[in-house]
């Protein structure tokens, strides 16, 4: 399972002491080869954390031999020392594994603006290196958790080759939030360009459509490393499908574990003139605090869906829109038709499906979001205090 | 005070019975002239309520003799009968006042998708007409309240002429939320084009920069009516200044009464390359749920400010940004300088001032917002149930 499901990878997760809670906080994933091709995508936030600034450079040549990750500090906007800490941690991993610092990606998650204790981090990296093992994936997945309540892991693959991954966070990638960190490994043989194509296609339809609270993180990173240890070279489509399956599985797990959520809300938009239109409309609904608060209250307030749709530039005519909530078509032809009574909608369960039929074209998209709850407010008002 | 402060106007507010609470719910404002010039701006939401669709047409010729308003129903997306109800209410006002239906603007506020009871509304309009008086402004201001806890009224003016206004709601105009309705009256002599210029300039720097929860209403309307009863023709700049003063005053009152807010947060952006950049950055911060929840928790989490700034397209270098909270500069040069300790920031009071210095140009703007609180979630999860 996880990042050690594929041959050629070892991982570990340890308690370094970065988190006051004393839970695991440093993870290491090492690619033992024979190949070390890789791809990565990062937050589109223009204010980027030090590990993102570092990792963007390391991935430029399509090679990674290891990824080191820490929770307990975002290492972001904490002065020049912060970037040096990122650099030093990559150097240490390279020294321990016999590689190059520029082949080591670094990921951090936690509070912005706080110093990241370099000696503690380095102690953790040494401990993680000592514990590296071919079944260390679950420990690594546990060490990157912050407000996550469960470790997130997924596996897919093809005939003779495997794709596995781990994730932490509760959000979307571009824009993105809550510091989502994802490491995916495969023992397939693939060059860096193929990995890049597969990863971008996979994230576009998975993590990019997860939008739990509309906020974009400074630290989001999704890395894909290939060891080639299986000796199998899948076709690009086959590889993309497997990577997409792992990303979709991890995205679902992030969605179900979103901070404070009581409902998992899927906003499906059909009949859009383009896929971009469908995503724009679904995202607008997913970002309406009024709609999200209504769902928390089990209130099928479709007027707030319609009001959100109206804020977009998507092609549609207001009087052609149909809206269904959990299978009940409550709004027909933008209210000009006779919709079913709202009180026939049952929102008491965890799963909420909102279908917005624009009737303006053939395209479709689904964005996954959460309701706006007292628990969300509580978690995010008390997080750093 | 209010909409009857200016000569030439009468107003009333009555209980029609549209609201289950039994509080006043129909208001009428009548311009007795001698002139009937007017201007209006509306929500930029593409899904518009019936009264907005109607009023957009009535204002096309720059003439209004009356505005009729109701709370207790948005009259939005409730079938073809809804538009007929809007039309019928304008016809009734015209009949009662001896004017033309196309000179009567209509405003509604309440739930989307619900029928608006025409007989009850018409009964209310007749009652309001019977109670019209030159000191009926406060009654009218009370009758348009929904979740407002206080009536909002303001007065300004010049030598021998007056501008007065009333407002309900808790939001911004374009995009806009929570159904903000504003009626402003003046006894100045002014043609429709001058009124339009003054109103657009005023709303652009006031209501357009109030963004309490990022949601845009289907019903927002701001109307400005001139009676000319003072006989004074102020200069355009003078008139614009007075209308802006009334709008700013009303916007501040809306801000202080935003649903569920515990903190009134002013996001000031300076050093922007353009005013549009300044507004974009301030609005991005004002829409960050993570930032707003942190303020609720009295937590000076400036990392969430920075993360929001980074989502914009504004011109800036991340390492040039300074952030101050309530006068304490907690982030210097994007964290590369030494900021003051966050624990020196006191957020326990109602007023919070966030200063984002982009150091990228001369432009500035301030957006007013609220924190994200348990009360906000409660009010908006329980509103229609």
C-alpha cells in the first residue's frame, strides 16, 4: 500500500518533535531505482513556501531520488533562515542516501511565519533514514498528518507494475488549500515527460476539483516518482489512468476528511458549453458560504445555488437552468417551470449531490466540497492558539 | 432623516403580513416633485429577481416617481406569476399616486424560489399609501429590515439641499449579497445623467467595497431619486460628494450589522500598482474563510493574509509585502525582514484593521468585511427552516 506499494521504494515516518502533540512529524520516501524519473505540480499561489521554491527547482530536470516531508511547520515566510533549512534538509538526505541535494524534493506543512527548528528536523531526518523500509509507507503517511483524522493511502497499477500514493490535507491544488501534500510512486518504467503528462492530466480532474473551503495554500505539492523496478513500460494512457485512479482515490479521502465537515457535497454541472464553464459554475457553488451553511442546516435552499451560478461568466440562460438536490428536481427552467417541493429533499445523510443542468451544451464537471459548519469555524479559529 | 429628510418626499412602512414574524414588511417612498429624475444600480448577478428585471426597465428613461419595497420574499425564480406580481405592485402604486407604472421601481428581499403573496402585498401597498407622510422615513427604513438588527438611515447635503437615504442588508453591491436594498433621495435639482454619474461614483467606493461573506445577491438595488424641491442645483462634484457621504454612512452601518459578525474588519491595501489591484488584493483577503475564522478566534494569523494575497493577479513581489494588524507590523518584506511578534496584536476588540503594503505603486483601497463566526453559520443554516 501507500508509497511503498511499488517496487524500488523505501519509506519511513518518525517522531522528531516538531509538533507539540508528540505525534509523528517527519517522513522520508527514497527511490532506490534503477531509474529516478519524476514529475511534480505545485500550488499556483504566488506566495510560495520555502520547500515549494526549492522543489520547483529540483524537479526541473525530471529527476528525484527522494522526498522528505515534515508536518509541524510550513517553513513559509519565516525569513532567510527558512530557505536555508529547506536546503539543509535536502543536503542531509542526499548525504545519507548517497545522492544529490538537487534530487531531493522537500515538503512542509503547518503554520506560516513560524521558524522551523532545523536541529529537530535534522534529527528527524536521521531517524527516518535509519528506519527506511520497503513497508514503511503507512508510517510515512501517518507522519504527514496535521488536522487529518486518518492517514490517506491508495494503490492502483497494471499488469506487473504498481502505482501507490499517500496524501495529507483537505483541499484542492490550483487554487489549493490547507497544505495538501501528495507523494505518488510507481515501479513502472517511464521518462520524465511521460510522468509529467500523466500527473498533470490526473491532478486536473481530481485534486483540482476538490474545493473544500476555497482557500489556496502556499505549500501544496504533488510529486510522482518512478523507479522502473518492475521493468514494465506501460503505455502513456495506461499509466495516466493508473495515476488518475490513485489521485482520485486520495482526493476522495481528503474530501471525506475535510476539516469540520458534516456533509460531503458533490456539485455536478451538466449541459455546459465547455468543461471550463462546467468547472467555473461548480466551483462558484462550492464557494458560496450561504449555500454551504444551508447544507449544514439540512436546508435544500436551491436559491443560493442559483445565486452562485449567476455570478459566473459561463454560457447559460437563467430560465433554462434545472437544479436537483439528492435526486429531487427542485428548480425547473430557472423557476419558470414547476419544481418539486423542497421538503421532499432529504439532506440528513452525509452525502449531498447537487445537479445543475445548464442546458447550454454537452460538457460536464463535478467539484467536491464540504458544508460550512460550527466545527469548521472552531477548528480554524483555534488552530494556532 | 432617512428618505424623507429631503423636501418633496413622503414615505411609509407598514405591516402587511408577508413575514411570519408580524413585523413591518412593506415600504413606499413617493417623490412629489416638482422633478422626478432618478438613477439606479443593480446586482451584477446574472440570475436576477423579478423586481430587478422590472426596475432595470423603469430606470431606463431616468425617471422615477416612487419606489415600493417589501421584505418577506425575494420574488425571485418563483415562476411567471412572480414577475406579474412585481408588475401589479407597480401598477397599484401608479394608480394610487396618479403616476405611471413604468415610473415605479420595485424592490424585494427574502427567500428565493418562494411565491410572494400578491393580495397581501397589495393590501400592504394600500396601507402604506394611506400612511405616506413627510416624516415616514424611519417607518420605511424599518419595514425593509430582514436579518438587520437596526434600521439604517443617513443624511448629508449642501447649502439649502439635502441627501438622505435608507438601507437594509449586509453586503456588497457588485458582486453583492444578502439582498442589499438602498433608497436615496435628494431635493437637489439634477438631471438623470448627473444623478447616474454621482450614484455610480458613490457606490463604486462604498457599497462595492463591502464584502461581508463573498456572496452575491439576486436582488440588490440602489436607487437615487431627485425631487428638485429645494430649487438648488449643486455642482456635479458637490452632489457626488454628498451622495457618497450617504452611501459611505449606510455602508458602514451595513458593515457593523453584518450577520453573525463579531469583528468589523477593514482590509486596507496600499502601494498597489493600480486601484483595481488594491481592490482585488483586499477582496481576496476579505473572502478567505481561513483568515476570517482566525480573526473570530482573535488570532493574528497573518500567514492566511499572505496566502490570500498570493491568489491574486495584482502586481507585487512576495518578498516586498508588509502586513500590519491593528498597528503592529507582523510581517516585514514578506517574512524576509524581522516582523513584530504576533502576540503583540490585540484582536479582542470589535474593530480590526489589516494593512497590506504591497510596495508596488501608489494606489490604495479598503474593503470592509466581517469575521466568520458560529453565529454566521447558525443564522445561515437555520434561516429558511
